[in-house]
C-alpha cells in the first residue's frame, strides 16, 4: 500500500530529477526509481507515525485523521518493532543506491533528516 501511494510519486520525482541531471542513462533512472520508492515508503511511514502521535500544532493539520476515516496505515500491517527494523533496512538500501549515483553526498541530507524524524516519532 505505502509503495503504491507515496513511493511511486517519489519515484517519478527522482526519475525526472535524474533525467534532467544525467540525461537518458537507464542505469541511473532505475537506481533513482528504487531510491525514490524507498524514500516515499519511509516518508509515508513518518506520515503515519505523526498522524498517530503528533499534535495539531506540530502537524499543521488535525492528527488522528487516518484512524477516524478508517484509512489503512503501517500499524494495520506490522508492529513498531518491525517498523524500526524495516526503516533501518530501507535506509541502508538507500545509502547503497546513493553510492551508485553521481554526487551521492547530495542525497545524504534528505536521508539523515527523514531518519531523524522517524526516530523522533517512534517511541
């Protein structure tokens, strides 16, 4: 579910950015697609975590909306412990993929910020 929602949106964004930066390099486009899918998946996990635990002031929107609207979240499929393990695995995969692209250091701030926010949101 998370890969189909936000993951695909982020994949497309990463592919378009890579296309603009490197031209038609199928190897880079595939890496960017996978990297974006992982980033989008992790971003959606963070969104689910914050919807469940953050305040209106922190979110800038009403929290708990997913539950009230019976929307599926990561918590419907797995435990917090499994979420931590999955996140660590995905962050490592992103770092491996980053090293296959030109200027991997440019991607590190985004990875680090997302990782920090997920750690803050997981109790």
